[in-house]
């Protein structure tokens, strides 16, 4: 009996390790804008809940390191960059926008559902 249980457990563990994990993009829930530290929506991502709205700073894993993003919202959001030299740059992100290899990767500091009048378009 013990050998049967051990074999069954070994087979179950092998099946788990062979099952492919869902892609990172599959984790994007409606109403969220998600950012990843690697191109192709890979790596430990961070998501912003646009349904709640308001200003949010990106998690340290993707702040100024968002190589890819996906917006699954029905509204416009605004990605913000605060250069060390001062001021603010703002990039408009529309619902359904995404990039597998984003040119703004090293600039993203925060996100908001309201445009910032003191920020320049970026």
C-alpha cells in the first residue's frame, strides 16, 4: 500500500511540473493596467486597478523598469515620469493599449486616472 501511495504521489508531482504555467498576459484582469520587468509580459508583473482610480506609484520591481505593459480598461490612464532634473512627463495610455517591448520602460514612475496639468506630454 505504501509503495502504491508513493508511486501515485510521484506521478502527481511529475504531472504538476510538466503542466505549463499560464502566460503572464492571461493574468491581466479586466479593469487593470499591468506592467512587467521583461519584454513579452514576462517576469513578476504589477497591476494597477483602474476601477479604483487615483494616483499610484508603481511597485519597485517595475518602477523605471517596465519593459512591457497591457491596459485592459475602458478608460484612459496616464503614466507619469518624474525626471531627477525636475518636472514631470505624462504619457497617455488608452484602453486596450499594450506593448511587448515598451520604449518608455525606463521612465515609468506612477500611474493615474486623472491627467496632470503640470506634466508635459512625453
